[in-house]
C-alpha cells in the first residue's frame, strides 16, 4: 500500500472512530433505538467501504507487482485470506 493510500485509509478510520464516539454519546444521552441503529448501520457501511478500499489496493498492487504465475500465487492466497476474514 502506498503512503497516500495508507493515509486515505487512516483518515477514513479516524472519521469512523469519531462517528463511533458520537453514537456512544447518543446512547449515553438516551437517544432512541432507531436513531442509534441508523447511525450504527452508517458506521458498518463506512467500515465495509474501508475493507473494499484495502482489497482494491491489494488487488491493484499485487497484480502489478506479480511478474509471473509463480509470483501471483502468494498474492491470490493473501487476497483470499483478506476477503475470507472480512466475511
């Protein structure tokens, strides 16, 4: 992962962290369950987007870096592990 891509992922994660904190505050303040669930669903969607960005980056850089079928095998294995862990 390049530095700029890693920085973009870190920014997304920081926003998600802030969103989680805000939902925690909402819960503490006694906001309604529908409001909390709506915000939690938004957090989940944001996390899914981060996973997708990481997988996309892995595919892009892994395939570009692999010069032969032999070099491609570890990339495919890593991609399979990442996707499986995200499901």
